[in-house]
């Protein structure tokens, strides 16, 4: 209800992963199990709308983004699909001018990726995705793919702030 009210009031909303699923659900889209988990680095493509989007256009510079989810969403009516993936078709959408949902994780840094890989509660997810022996591969891919993703993430998040009105001062938050 709160998400729906915020969107209806024209408030800026950015949902990442579960947040994108909650945003889609609040706006009438269905959320369901994806059938296959996406954990690690996966291919992504922007749609034509994504290439032209004032916030997400920089995503077109990337081939892969970091993922960690097993659920997906169907787009709400009137939402615009901005990015697609091979395992999970709907990766990003915009609803109206100020509401965005990203299934992928542009916000991660290396310590967070490593923490997620090492969390005991995540071991079942990793094994279910058939990646128990692939944790080292994800770490290697993180070394290679994280720097360009962080550059794109900075551009995307700055575009979002520009769209909604940048706060008077910038606050730097260290990694969780």
C-alpha cells in the first residue's frame, strides 16, 4: 500500500531485487518463482526503451551484471520494460516518470559479494543454483566485472538523483 501511494503521489521510487518485485506487485504485476536462480554474473541487454531511458541508458555499456535472486515479476500494466536477461527475462522497468525496478544488483561492491558468497544461509541458494563449486569463479568474475559495473552504477544512480532532484549534500556510505 505504501509503495502504491508513493508512486501515485509522484514520489521517486527505486526498487532493487526484492524491491523491484515489491514495486511490480504493488502496481498490479505478478511475482513468482523464476524456475532457475540467477546467482553471480549474468548477461543483460537493454531494450530500445532502456537505451533511451534518462536513468538506465548507461546500462548498455555492460555485458553482465551481478544477480542474486530466484523470483521474478510480470510487468504491471503501463510499465516499460528497460532490460532483459537470458535466465530471468524481465530485469528492469520504469513505471511513470519516477518509479524504477531493477532485478539485478548495481549497488554491490566486492566486500558485499564476498559476504553473500560466505553467508551460511546462502549456501543452500548457491547449491540449488548448481554453483557450490563455482564460488571461486564468481569471485574471479567479480575482480574482472565489478569495476565497469561500478562505473555504470555511479552513472545510473546519479541519473536517478538528477531526475528526482539531488539532495543538497552528498553522503558517502561505506560498504555494509
